[in-house]
């Protein structure tokens, strides 16, 4: 009899993500660098040249610092929190799994505000936890119903609560007052506040002082802001006690030496992301205006990415991919009628609109919008 994994793993479903599927591209005769990728919600502009200079200086024959001390010191100065309140990770998804492994176990109930990032559920299932969801509805543009969330927490007293703010894929962004209400209701429950896309929000509010107000872990990513997707870097901000617990589970050397040096370098440039953000939002407004003019229904979003109702998201995605353009089919979020689009530079955005117009005239796109 062959060896089987534990039941939680045997029944685990892999969570789809944005980005190109190399096997799929190979099957249709496309190379990854031939694809315009609107499916990944990150900064589309080049990484600062200073980052490239580090590659000749990094000693890749040596282990990285397991504690990411230099990097956490830079983050501490930037954020205004102590280094001991920060845990560095190989992307925010690693942080999410560390949280689940540290705090959740079999028969624990976990509340997830949905539709949202699928790896919250995957992380909980790995630990044998039981997930239940509070679903936002299209009539509210998928805005969370915070009063109902508070009632659910008080009724079920879950071990953990996941909120993505701003939310992926809807772009909804809830207020400080709403988060405080949820945190107050949590009591002994752990609130995980995923702010991976917070840098893209205009007039956002700071949650950092809330880490002393309850069982709260703030999760952030820098790969999306600073075009470092391939290096992987995210971090958690929490009380020193919580960070200490997470460190016990964190693998040694989890952030590679190149990522540590690259992020430390880019944190010295205070203007890079602001310059990029201005161009990103200009491109977003162009796409929103042109898609609306073409008759598509778009949902309001506080981030760089947004949802478009296209009738059949998979067919829409597949039709564009044949022309070297990739958008995010949202079926895995429970939204099969939608695609998610994140802007690239203006010339690429213009090509996306032109391609959609061409495909519609040829009858190759689902007309049920």
C-alpha cells in the first residue's frame, strides 16, 4: 500500500493565482516574455537601477541572516515601529501559512471575509481548521457588511478572522472604525489584517498603532509595490509576543540574501513608488474610461486593480490569451462572470483596449455583460 499524506493534505485543493501558466503558454506557442500580463496586481514599471547593482556585491555562497536584522531596521525606521514588532518572510503568503501553523489547529473555526485571496483558506485547511465565510454581495459592490461580521464573531467565537484590506479581488477598502469594531469583537480571537495592497490606496489610514489593542497581525508585501515579484518579500507587524511565537515556526534563512539586500536598497529611495503610482493610476483611469465606454460594467475599486463583468470570465481570458494578453479569470474567487485587471504602462493598456475591440467585432468575446 502506498504512503498517503494526512487527510488535510490529501483533500487539499491548490489555490489558483494570477500570472502566466508556463505549460499553458507552451501549448499555445507563446513564450512568457511575449505576454502582456494584466493578471498580476503589482507595479508594472522597472525596479530602480540601484537594485541591479547589488547582484555583483551579494555573497550567494553564504547563508542569509535568519533574522533579517538589517532589513527589519530599515522597515522599523520607515514604519515607526520597533524591529521586534516585525517578522520578515518570503512573500506575504509564507507569513499567512506561518500564522496558521502557529495559531490554528484541528477543529478550530476560522472566519474569512469573502470573496478574497484563496490562500487564507488553504493555510487553514493545512492545519485541519474549519473555515466558514461571510460573503459580500454584488448589490453592495462586494463591500463587507461589518455589523454582520461583528455579530458572526460574537456568535461563533472563531479562533481566527481574515480580512484583506484593501481586498483582493474587489478593491474594497474598509475604514479604521470598521476594523476597530471587528478587533473589539474578536476578544481572544486572532485578527489577521492583510494589507498587501495598502500602498496603492489613496488617503489610506494607518493600522500600525492597533497592534497594541488586541490580537492583531498586520500582513504586508513589498514585492507588489516595488516590482520585486521574483524575489519574494513580505512581512508581519504585531506585538512582540506574537512575533516571538511566529519566529519559533519560521524556517531559518527564509528570506534569501538577494531579497534582503534588494529590499534594504529600495527602502532608501523614498520617491520611487510615488513616481510609479502616479503613472499606474493614470493608466487605470484610462482603462476604466475606455472599458466603460465599450459598455462593460466595472465595480468601484480603491486600488490599482478592478473587476470587470464580462459574462464568462474564462472564455474572455482565453480569447485574449490567444493574442498574447493575460487577465485574471475570477472563477476561483467564486466570481465566474468577472475578470480582474491591473494596469500596465499606457501603451500596453492601449493595446488591451484595441484587442478587446477587435475581438468583439469578430464575435469572439462573450456578449453577455
